[in-house]
C-alpha cells in the first residue's frame, strides 16, 4: 500500500499544488486520474472543502478499503501470491521495453557531440532518467493491474466501474458467502497459474528454439572468414562484430 500512497500524493501534488489557492485546484483532473489508475470515483463534494493532506488521506483510506475487500474475498495468502506474479509480469514487460530504449540511446548518443555535449556524460544522465522512468511505470502498472483485476464469485460478471445505484447500496450489501469466497479464490489462483504457464512457455521457446524454428543451440561453423560488418553466422540477425565477434 506504500505504492498506492505515493501515487495518490503525486496526483494531489500535481492537481492541487501547495503554492496555489484552493479555488484554483483542478479537482476534476484529480478525479479522472484516480479513476483511471484505481477505478475509484472521488466525489467532488467530499473533497471540496478539504486541505491537501486531508484530501490525500481520504482518498487513500477509500482505496485501502477497496483493496482490503478484495483481499478478504480471496484470502491474504492468495492475494500476496497474485501481487508477486503481477509485479514479476510487469517488471518483465517493462524491462524489455527498457532494453529497447537503451539500444536506441546507444545508437544516437554520438549525436550529442554536435551540440557541444560530452556523449559519455549525456549517456549516463539519460540512461539514469530512463531507468527512473521504468521504475515509476512498474509501480503504476502493478498497482493499476491489481486494482482493476476482477475476481469471479460465481454470481455473474463484475464490471470494472460500478453503477451509481450500486455505489449507493454498497454499504448495505451482505457479506459474501463461503461459496462465493471459494469461487473468488479459485478464479484468482487460475489467473496466476495462467501467467506462470505463459512465462514458462516463453522461457522454453527461448532456450530450445532457434531463430529459424529449429531446436537446440546453433553452432558457428568454421570456414571462410566473416567480415566484422557481415551478419553473424549464428543466425542472431546481429552484425558479427556485435555478436560472436565482439
């Protein structure tokens, strides 16, 4: 929940800056950001007369309550396992994107010299910025995924955004039955197993399948000398100087 608190504080700082008068705060944009990140609708009347700290505390308490309801439905152990699986999945996807961004940065970093800048200094600076942005995306995506993750209780489909009438009746809803808890727990466990099977399949393909679909690792056959700028004989698609000739 520390990540949730950090994101909420960022939203409040962005749309309700301390240096501006409360009458100029952009409550509408704050509601939009909270809704798109957590699926929770902030009522304007609730936060209209609150200070920045009170506003942040109120939103955080409502989000904490919403997440606790889901955890109580599926169980703490299942929820912790789901959090680990989701975060690993997000980290994997974001790390792949980060590596692509780093490759693009390496290819164009030499152009900084035309602007009278040291390419090495700029590379260190920009690579750190890319890494920091990746870490922020990991937190945002993980939290958003977990809040929008719906569990089936066997009583019908669950909508990501409840209707206004449902929100009003939420306080009077009966506690979920044991059958509904078991159905929710089972659906969450199926979700995590599906992610694990998908990752295991991807790893198996990377380890045992070559670029042309043949199984087993490829070997570089000795013969005519390969030029440094020629495609590497291993079939990786990279130049020889950046692959086996490195």
